[in-house]
C-alpha cells in the first residue's frame, strides 16, 4: 500500500477522518459564503480541511508525530424522543420498512433494503456537496417495541442506532431513539467531531419531529 499522497507527502489521515474533513469543510465553506461579509478565516479553514481530505496529509499530525490511520476512536451518541398520535404497531411497521426513513430523515438520500436484515444507506454530508454510503444489519428487533441496527465492520462511517416504541395512551406512542457514530481518531479528528456534533444533534432531533409530522398528517415535512 502506497503511504505517499498525490503531493508526495506522507499519508497520515485515515478514511473516516478524511470524510469528516470534507463534511466540516463543507459546513465552513457554506457558512463563509452565506454571511453578509465574506469570512476569510472560515474560508481558509475550509480550504485546509479539503486539503486534508483529498491529499490524505495533515501538517499538524506531522508536528505532533501522530496520525489517524489506525488510532482508536470515540463514539458520540445523540438521543431524541417524541410522542406520536399513532399506535406503536403503526409507528414500528413504518420505521421497520427502512426505505421509509428518507421520507423524514432529511440527511438520508436513500435506504435500500437488500434482505430482511441487510440494508445499504446513502447519506448527504453537511453542505450537500457529496454523499457517503455504508451497509448495516438489523441486530435486534421486537415487533411493535424495538429495533436496532449496526453498520458492517470496516465501514468508513461506523454507526449504531436503536429505537424503542412505547405505548403512552390510546393510539399514542412514545418514540425514543439513540443514534451513535464514531468520530475519527487523533486530536484534529476529535475537534472536527466536536464541531459536527451540534449539527448532527440538530439533524437527528429534527428527523424525529419530522417522523411525528409524517405519521400524523401523511405529508412530507417541509425541509
């Protein structure tokens, strides 16, 4: 395996770190270009993150004599809850048909259910400049009560999700969801993960509210 980048520099940025660099760079670029006064600092930071992503090299890692190629990483979990005016069976069956998820999860572009357990997910990174895909397996399900899934080993984006459906009244369901993802290793990777965490938290919470809107009205939420 070639450990040199296209620029002749030593490769020291891992695949997940590079993907998150694209996501963070996209966020900063959009923010810099949509403010009333062009934010040159954000523009510069986004340029550097794009360089890290496409070259596979980080100068800061050089100074610290470290990398994110094989470093351990940290899970970040996001929890959200909502009460829906539908029975647990209705809500569970809707969610269990995984192709329905992009109807209310705006960051998902497509979910293709390959068989009863295996599915392929395609998501938009913040800024909508590119997409990422991974495969996941349903690892536990209790009809009308619980479903959980996990990405396959060696996925560029490792993620885990679990959703509980609890009766909270006549034709009322409390949905408790927890979505976890693994941020890239290394000091820079952890900082980028922290940068994106509020964005992902907002997205997940909005997705759960969109689920309520869709289940109760039958209409796609206004994005």
